[in-house]
């Protein structure tokens, strides 16, 4: 950052005047050694520079350059070791780089420095959820919502609540997310899946229709609507949705399995086997051994 010093033009004029003074006079003028800035001034300057590194790190992270982001957040913390936003940003970069332990430590430190900072609560919640600590995730989501209510956090807390069996709380969270943002496609998708679990098939279809309308490029939404259509006996509609999901995301293993089930029910044994084989291959590549085995068992039954 270029520092804009006050009275710079006056100093330049004074320097020009000194040039015309005789050398003998100039030699008599004592030159004071540069002094260190006052600690408070030094911290302000350091904070300004650290903020620049934080902003640059955030930009790099958004562009997928997580190593570059990590380097910028490290530099920010060298300049200002109490920068809560830098710890939060570094934690996020570490998550994407696979260093979950380091990320958790950074989120903890960010919250220690600023307990009213919603972002690290949210990020720590997401990390805890990924690690299987769903109650811890719910607690962090709740704290983030107390500080800064948002549709995204309500949606994600709804996912966590649904996973621990709190369907009532999950439904309330999805409703609140959609109240805050009626265009939130993922919240419609998640609420639709929950309604399916609760037996409200028509409500589920209505939500998935809205999700697809808002985000026609969501393979997950087409897959989920296909499941509900299959539930109500609309095999043709289900097959159409699974086809679209696969077109949008050819690596969605479960959709091949779902389409294979529909094809088997329609008497297309060859097509069903091809889909289940593809699902098994993708599950194996993705390291999902239990799902892989389930598909293998289904293939054995189909080949009899």
C-alpha cells in the first residue's frame, strides 16, 4: 500500500530550498537519526498492511488458489498476530488443503480473539459436521445465528438437525431460510428431501419443482425429484429426472444406481445392469466401499 503522507508538498518545497543553501551552512545543520514509530502508530500501520494481505488471501481463496491464500494469511499474521479475520481465512484455506487439525486450531484462535465473529463459528460448524461431530456443529451454527442470522446458516443447521433426527427443528430451519431468501434453491431441495422422509410426497415434489426452477443446473435436485417421482409411481418422470441429473453430473454414482432401479422395474434388464455397473465403478473410485458392495449385491440379484 502507498502511504499518503500529510504535507508532502510542503516537505518537497523545503527540500528544494535546501539545495540553494551553501554547503558550509548545510554542514552545520544537525541531521536527526530516524526514530522508530510510536508503538500505537506501528500497530496501526501493521494492521493496515495485514488487512491488505487478508483481502488478497480471500480473493485467492475464492479463485481456488488455496496455497497462495495460505501464504497471504500467514503474512498477515506475521504483521498482526491478533488479526481474527486472518486466522479465520487461514483456517478455511487449511480445510481445502486437507489440514483439518490446523484449521480447527485457527478457528478456535479466531474466536478467542473475537467471540462475536460469526464466520469462524460457521466455518468451525462445517468442519465439525464433516468430522461427525454434529451436535458440536449445531451448537456453532446456533451461535453464528445469534450474531448474524442468515439463510445459509439456517439451511446448514437444518441439515445437521435432520441428520441427528430432529426433523421438527430441521423443518423450522428450512422454513426460516426460505423466509429470509425465497430464491434459495438448496433450501427448497433440502426441505423437499425432508418432506419425503416425513411422508409428504406432494409437498416434497412441490419443493423440488421450485428448486429445479430456481437452479436448473442442479444435478442433485433432479436426482432427488426423480426419487420422489418414483415413490408416487411416475417412472417415466423419474427416468427423465435421472437422465438430466447424469447429463449435468456424469460422476453422480447414486443417480446411476437410481436409474438402474427404474430400468429394472421397467423390464430393461440390460440397461439396468449397465447403470449398476457404472454406479459400482464410480463408488469404487470414490472410496465408498459400503455403497459399492450394495450395488454389487443388487447386480448379483439382477443377473440371476
